[in-house]
């Protein structure tokens, strides 16, 4: 073989090798091409070991959530007080959720990047994306769970108080206060965030903040005296439902403590319109005329309390008189409650707690108000009703009654005069009048009587 022939052969071999190499490179170039669909991930891509090749963004998100979110939801945070678990919440209850968008963005970028070296890398090796995923939680759920935690753990402080011994009138017993405590919610929330950021189960030791009561035993460092007292007759027979209602209402206000500046609502405590308390149907006054309704008789308790309040010289905020005069007190001294519009409210204007006691005993209703006597020695009170106007009733109304013998006339309802009156408190010091205060104004409707004419 001549020299020229040998040279030509070498050139031919070299050209063939180059052609093969170029062919291989073209094939590799094509194999490493980005996916034809712009929203698809290249085949050889993994995110935290999950093959996401060939998936679009939504499919990759679903695959990753299925793999990792279920386990995350089951993670728990345990809350301890003195070594005992008092509450447990799952990550799902905090709304903890992975966010794989950044990792999917990396997979998309890798899948669609250009350049020979990158395409060769896609052909010859799988690409693993293992950067930590982002995650978040619901601030609102964290706050709600902290409130629930407080409700489970918090112990409300109890004020010191006093009460009258059930067996001995005038024996006042002081009950000591109880210190409470509450969860340090901010510290608990911060510790919860730390556990969530570990993406693992965790424990939180709760910090408790002591909650002191507003009133301690030192508040009751005085000898309780009767500041105001009143009694009214309680029927012993003939109207048992009314008597039972009086007893129930008296029990409901018995041993109620009112702290300084606190307002007492007789209507709210007595709750005559609550059917679950046990009140029965009895006689009440409606527009001046007798009728029957649930809780008839409770106004006697309200009236007796009102008179004790007057004598204790507490501030009366709301009071309403009956539409007609009642039998158990003089006009101007009564008080009534009805629904949520008529109430007896008064404020403890003394700097010390006061105690209401109420008993039905020896056919009488007794109400006493105990407290620290701060009024000067020698001070006394007198109450005076002044009649401003007398309102005569209409003439008797006559009705025919076949149950009454013919020719007889029976008065079945006595007529009553109406009144416009004013009640005054007159204050004496060592027997000398020093003050006169108008307490209330009351209007009582006249009551038209009824005469039944016999037709039997």
C-alpha cells in the first residue's frame, strides 16, 4: 500500500470515528432534551426520594403531600403540668402543612435548563432535590388551641367570703380565699412554635402564673353587724303555692355576698320567670287586678329585701312599685320584679363586703343585711309616706251570678282607692333631725270593686 493510500485510509477511519461520535452526541443531545411539555418534570428527577418525573406541578404536589403530610398531621404536642399530661394537640389541629412549591420550582428549573453539559447530566444520572421543604401553620388555630388549653388548666381564684350558719341566726362564718393560677399563654405558644419547627413530636412544660383573689380573709377583718333588717308576715295556710314560692325566692337570695361597688339584681337572682327553678302558679297583680301566674309571691321577698336595703342606706339604682297596694307593707315601701323590665337593683356603697340573709321562720319572712358598720354612733332613721293625691275608684261593677241565691248581693272584690305617694327618709343625730331625703315616688291605680247579684 502506497503512502498516499495509507494516508487516505487514516482519514477515512478518522472521519468514521468522528461520524460515530457525532451520531452518539446527537442521540445523547436528544435524550437529554427538556420534556416537550413545558409544565412537566423531566423523567429522572426525585424530590426527597419521591419520583416526580413526568408529572406536572399539581401531580407532583399531590404525590409529595400523600407521602409526607399524613405523617406530619399525626405528630403531637403534649402539654405537661407537674409531670402530668393535661392536654395534647396534633399538628393537624394547628394546621401545620408542608409547602413543596419551592422544591417543585427547582425540579421544573432543572428539567428545562439548557446547555450540553446539563443535558448530558440528565441522561447519565438521576437528580435528587433534597432541600428542606417550607411549611407553615395557622396562627388562628394556635390562638384557639391556647384558649382551649387555658380553659382546661386555669383555676379561677376564689374570693374570701362569709355566710350565716344554717342553724344559728346571726352566726357569721368567714370562708378563706383560694389562690388561682393560669397558663402563661405567650410562653406556651412560643414553645409550641419551637416544637412545630422540629417537625417531630414534642413536649411543652407549661408555666403557670399565680392569680390572686381580689378579696382575702383580711378583707373580713371586722365584726359583722346588721346594717338593715326587715320582716313581713308569711301566710301559713290557705295559699300554699304562694308560700312555697316565697320560700324558694328567699333561699335564692340567702347568703349572697355583694362586694364594694358591686350591683345586686334581685330579678336576676330570684329569676321568677325561669320554669326550671320550681316556682308554682299563684296570685299576682296585673294592672291592679289579681290574676294567676308562675312565681306569684316572690315580690314579697323583693319588697322585704328593699326595706332592709333602705335601712342599710345602700344606693337603690332601680325600683318599681306594684300597680296596686299590697297587704304585707304600707304603700310606698313595696317593690316588684317582672320579666327583664321591672327589677330591684342596688349597689354596695360601703367599702366592705355585705351579706344578705333571708329566712322564712315562725310564719314570717326575715331579711337581714350584714356588714361593717361605718355610720356614726347616734345616727337613726325614720321613714315617712306622704300622700300627694288620692284617686277614687270607679263605682262597683255588678255581675249576675247564678250560683248566688236570687235577691242577694255579694261583694266579690273590694274596691281600692288609688294613691300618688312619696317616701322620705328622715335622718336624726342624737335625736336631732339633720337630713330629709325623698326616696321614691309611687303611683297605685284605683281598683274597681265587683258586686255579684244572685240569680239562683
